[in-house]
């Protein structure tokens, strides 16, 4: 029998149960070979490549068969409403060789068709049962050891497999970031949690290479390698020729990526176990020894459609489906073992059925699964917060020697200097934090030699060196990927995004990746970071929308993300310390939103008054998360709730209200935009006769909506409320910008109208 052309069982092509056909094709192949045992002796025998031994091939075959049987189990569970995921690995079982030749300490960011990889890597930790773990994940069981029933993901903390979301190619930037960070650890003397010669494995499908995220990550890998910097990442493209239903041109992956001189290229037939092993072993050795990015192109086939719900005959012909089934890697692996005299067909058949029984018995033992029982349990790992520990860490000041050296001596410590504006105090705070945390790294576009486009980071690279403060290429996805990867190896990253408008094209690196890590790993993995973003409006018409972006809705919507927004320099320093502590203690992802227009602002009311310059707080001072600043705390006529530029404008407006309209306004600068301190908002609102929310964000999606909701939900009788907000538009160039942003005059006018309309409004009691 010619096993290369194994005859598939023809069946009703419109049947959804192609799994039964594929299963029968494999067992029938083995039965037919059992009846013709002399065929094996007539087949050519190849020498096994490298260090591959018969035991290795038997175990690889087991991993492939287990992966296939788990795919069948996923569909059976779904049919009984006991399982919730049917995207399988059938046809991609060749990735078992990647699991074989890499180490358990080589971090892996995996394609969703990586069942055989997981079966094989689990051999490196004998106490792990990958069958049980996979079934628990399929069932969304709370006992799933990686996600605790929150999602079906490939992941394992002991095996260094980091769980991924399903966004196409979104894991490539952080995988590359981790590879780059391994080299940076050595340069700054940090000890990573994995061996120094580890490599990072990152697998994905052929369609994924067309996504801008993948293109950016691969380009960043080449950019890094081109400069001779280490980036030991193994990109594994599992090319089955389909992006769900859209064919990938047969030569596209090679044409698009092989010509890149700065990334090594290897390729193999993923269905041929010996060819795949030989190429993969060479690729891994290259990546590990030369510390450079390597691209491994594995030709695969896809069986059983994209997922259980996929009606494959709608876009593939009978001939195409049956040709793929005839190219089944399990059949090809069985033939390989038989031809090499490693196992006979009867033995393989018995082994397949024994593994089937193992999957069946394990499934039976685990059903019905225990599921997450309440919302609090679901949310628990998303946003850990230990405020007392965070505050102790934020105010820890046991690094006096490093601090003094960083500032050039005790006499130069900034708390002894005159009051300064926001940009200077942020710079001082960053010096402080880089001195306090030897594992801290700061990077982004133009942050190093130039000192930032707004001159906020000058001198940092000169003080702390190029290994800790460095410029990146111009790609926000790569910057945020570097941050995640750095955090995974124990560094404390401070990435900078140059403008708020620039974060939107990369926001999934925060939403889908960084902030989901603790959620999908039940807190076993974390990627703490403090993302500095220059943003908001009021730049005197300069730059239009791209430099005056007031849209924060996309950030506020991200579960677990902390958003801090200072309006003055002393607050910025105290808040940055807490942000760093949140990252260090609880692994939190924090956005530190810096109002560009206030960077260099020195006066508050009149020229030369120095009213917006403040002393630098000593390192024992920090501002706890959720703590607001209150101006004019005894005023009761009007409460103005605001943040950022709105604080500055509201203070100016309050003076006009007091001097010209005899309205005394209390101002609540929220400082922390997420999580929002709703109780504090309600408390101050209850003490005042009226409430005005000044929100420089937009009418739709701005913070004012959340503030109003907090007041309505927490106060049975809330005071009269109004808001002054930005218009629902992009910000235009020049003086026209002032027409769509809140102004001091708008605040005064609205406050006066609110006061006159409600002269008799009673003062509310405390909630």
C-alpha cells in the first residue's frame, strides 16, 4: 500500500462530522497495513537525523495522536454543551517537534493550533497532565490550571507558555519584546527568571503575517538584528494555506519573508516528522547560539475546518477537502515509524486506542465541570490591589546613596531646589524612580539623546546609561510589546508614547494583551508597566488633532487599567511613585497621562506669579491611588469636578466667580481617572449646592459620563448638575481649536447659569 496516497473515506461532503471521517481514515490506514505487513520491509529506510532516537519518534507520535483525540473530544463536549471551544490543531500536529527541541524554560507564545506542542512540552514536567489540563480549559472549568475557567488558552506557568488572546498576531510584539529584554537584562546586570541562553518561541498562522501587528514585530526584529543587538526569537509560521476561508498564495510566505537579511530562514514540511525535526533543531540551535531572530516556515495542512462551527464545503471543494485529509500528518507519522522499524501498525493502532481511552476516561472523570460561580470570582485576578503595601512601597526611601549619586550629590537633591513646573518635576521623579529601581528601564521615540519632544526626559540616558534609557523605532505596537516583554523577565518598564493620538493604533497591546495577562493566567503571569503618554489639548492651536487629542474613552474602557492624570508638578512626582509601586507590588498596568499644555506652564493668574510651579516632594511622599486634591475645601456654593487642564482652567474661573459673581467654588481635582473614586465624588457633591463637571474630553465617551453616573447612583437626592465638555469632533488646527474645547469663559458662564437657575437649591447631606 502506498501510504503517501492513503485513500480517504469518501462521505457526504456536507456532513459536519468530518472528525469521524478523519478518525476512520487513520485507523483504516493502520488496519490495512496490518493486513499487509510485508510492505514495510519493501520501503526505503532513512537514517534518523541528528540526535533523534526511536524513543523520540514514539513520543512525538503519542503527542500528535493525543492532540488529535483532544480535538475530537472538544467537538463531543460542544455537542453536549459541556465544552465551549472547537478550534483544533488537526493537521498542525507537526508542531510537536518545536515542543520537543525547545526547553521548558524557553517562553512560548503560541498559535491556537498548538495542541501537539503542548502535549510534547508537558513531557518536560512529569507532574503535568496535559490531557486533563486541556479538557479543563475546553470545559471552562474553574479548575483549569492556567485561566481558571476564564478562557480556553494554551498556557502553563511551569512550562513557560504564556496565555494568548485570539486577536490576530497580537502576541508577536510582546514575544519579540521578551527576546530583546533577555539581552538587556545582561547589559544592566538584572537576573531574569529563566536561563540567560533561553530563546522565545512565537508561533502563528500564514494569514497572520499580513496583519500590521505581525509586520511591525517582524520589522522590529530585523531592525534590532540589523544593529547587532540580541533578539533570540524563533518565529514559527505554521502555513496551512488558509486564513479561515481565504487562501494564502502558495509562495507568499517565502516571498514576503525569506529575503530579509537580518532574520535567518529555515523551512520544512511540517507533516514530515523527520524533515520538520531536522529543520527545527537547526533553527533552534541557530537562534540560541547566535542570539538572533530566526524564521521557521512549516508547511502544514488544515483538517476539520477552522472550527467546529465552520461549514468548510461552502468555500472548499470535495477534492480539496479530501486531498487535505489524505495528507494527514498522523498517517504520515505512522508510516514513518513503520518504515523505520520503530513500531508496527498493530502497535500504533493499539496505542491510538489506548490514548483514546485515556482521553475518554479523563473526560468522564472531569464532567460535569465546576464553573466560575460569581462575578467577583471572575474578576478577582484582573486588577489586584493591596493599597497598604503599595503605599509602603511608594514611600520607601531606602536608596539614599543611589539617589544622591543620580542627582549629582546631596546638595543637588531636588527637594532643596526652588519650585518648578510640571515637566521639570516629572523629570526629577523619573530620576528618582530609576535610582530606586535598578531594574527600571525607560524607552520610546526620542526619549534618550533628544530628551523627549517636550524636553521631559533630558539627562536620563547620560545618568543611567544606554542600556536603561534608550530610543526605539517609530512603532507604538513595538514599544508596548517591548514593555510587556521586559516585564515578563523581571524588569520594570516605563515606555513612552509620544502623543495620545498615537496610542490608538496600538491600543490592543494594552487592552487585549497587557491588561489581560493576569486575568487569563489567574495571576501566574504579569507584565507590570507605567506607560507615560503625553496628551490632551490646549496647545494654542499647534498640531491640530494629532497633538491635541482629548479622547480617553479607549483607555477608560480597558478592564484593570489604572489611569493617572496630574495637573501640577508635585502631584506628578507623588503619583508617579504610586504608579511604580502599583506595578512593582501588584503587577498593574498603569497609564500616566501628562497634559502637554501644562508641561511648561509657570503662572496661574498673572504673568510672573509663579502660581503653577511647585516644590519637589521628598521621596517619603506619595499620593495614594484614588486620592483627589481639593481646592477651597470649605466652599459650598458650587463643586467643580475636573482633572488635567480642567483643574488649571477651573482655578482661574473660580477666581472670576468669586470676585465678580460672589459664587464660592470648591474644586475637586480627581487626579486618578480609573478606577474612579465614586464615593469621594459623591461625598463632596453632597456637601455642595450645585455640581459642575469640567471635562476636557469629549461629550461622548468623556469622563463626565462616569462622574454623573456615580452621582446618580450614590446620592438619593443629588444636587443640580451641569457639565462643560469638549465637542464630539476632532480638534482643528490653529485658533479654531478653542471653539471645541472647554474654556475658562465656558466654565464661568455655565456656573453662573447653574447658580441663577437654582438659587434656592438646598445643601445636601453627606451620603
